[in-house]
């Protein structure tokens, strides 16, 4: 989907479209981490820097996200690679 940087996206948009991590990052204040996790294809860096980062976990549902949730919704992510990155 083409994204105009003048527009912001919300959780509802995530259920309808895929966005690159740059767009997601620009819109974090409008998005719930658990919705991002469930609806978008994410890379390990985004998962570590945002999804599993306490700084961005505001809602209770976000604070409950753990590595098992990540692996459940992001099936392309390798568990060992994720764990190794988390331990760096």
C-alpha cells in the first residue's frame, strides 16, 4: 500500500494493510503493540526495539506480550535467533 507521510495510521488500518517498519515506527503513538504483533509481518529488530521494549508497552495487553506471543504470531521468526538477539 502506498503511504502518504502526511497521514497517520491507526489500529484499524493494520487489520486491512501491511506497512513497512518505518511507517509503523512513525505511527507508534497511534498503535497498540499487540495489534502490530498480530497483524503485521515484523523483523527481529522491530520486535526487540518496540514490541518487547517496556518503554513502548503502555496498555496492559502490551505489557503481557512475551517471546511466546511473538513466536506464535510471527511464525517466520526463528526462536534461537530471537533469543540470541535479546541476550546481546
